[in-house]
């Protein structure tokens, strides 16, 4: 991810969260950049392959990763718009990761599969049933911090009675005692220090807010079918059953 290094401000979890909130671009700025750089150029191609993924989530991720540059290569050799790993190329049959069509097709497939795994794992490990349509912010964070760290965050949220959602995790890492309970779990966070995990949680929150600005339909997908059923019921009652 093209985000500020975690050690830039401090290694303390609480200080890192405060630093991120103060210095990372606002959701409004990120949304504007996304609309200008990504949606205008790649929007039709994103729609071609995103499936159940919200348009805004994919577009904002591309903006944060590489500002819509299809030839981007990270320090870890992740390539293209959705930063495919070298192992992804053979998994998804990609012959040219810098081809936007191939990259978005493979990247969205990978993301959709990650969503199914995440929802299943949360249900099996924590007994929490999540609707995939509402879980994409959490799935995105899972890809940013790694599944081990993500499951630890979910477990900590459950222990503290917080909502298992992106907002709940932002609240978790923003607590005054976050440094204590996160650093006491040494070795559980994988290759990232707790301050880095906390930083990415806050960044994910900003990204999700930006995605909702970019994509007004994001977040109301479950409401549309419900309104449709209400409308059908009203028509049947009024004109068919003459109630």
C-alpha cells in the first residue's frame, strides 16, 4: 500500500493513530483524487469485473495503491492497478500484469475469493455471521494487515464488546489503553508491529469513507431489494386483493 511508513511518527499505538488521523489525506480529498484519476479513466473496466464488489471500494483502493498507474510496481514486486503478487499471475492465468484488463479481472477475482474466506473464518472462529455485502471494508483491511492480525483484531473487539465492523476496529485502536493490550500480544501480529496495524486500521476507515463519497450506491445495496418488496406488497394489496 502507498501509505506513510508506520515508524514515521512513533511506535506507540496511540501516537501512531493520532499521527495518521492528523496527517493522512482526508476522505474528501481522497474521493476527489479517486474520481479524477481512477473512475474517469478505469471506471468502465472496474464495472466489467467487480462483481459484488462496490465500485467505490475498488476505485479508492487503486488510487491509494498507485494513483491509477497501470504500470506501478511496489517494493515487494506487486504489479499493476490492483497490485498483483507474483504468485497471483499463475493462479489467475495473468500473462501481463500491466494490462489493465487482465489485472482488474484477476484482482477482483482474488478480492471476491478473499471476501468469502473472511466471512467464513469470522463465523467459524468467532460465531459472528456477516453479510458479505456489508463486510467489504473488513475484507479490505484483511488484505492490508494479513489474516492473522485481522483475526486478532476481531477477537479483541469481541472481548471488549465492540461492534465487529471497520468502525468498531477504528474505535478499538483509538482507545487510550490500545497500546497496552495490543503490545501485550507480541508475536501475534505477524511481520507488522501493533503500531503499523493500528495505522492501517485508521487508513482503511478513511478509505471506506472516501469510497462512500465516490459511490453513492455503496452501503444501500441491501435497502433497494427491501424497498422493492414493500412496493410489490403495496401494489398486490391495493390492486389485486383490493385491500
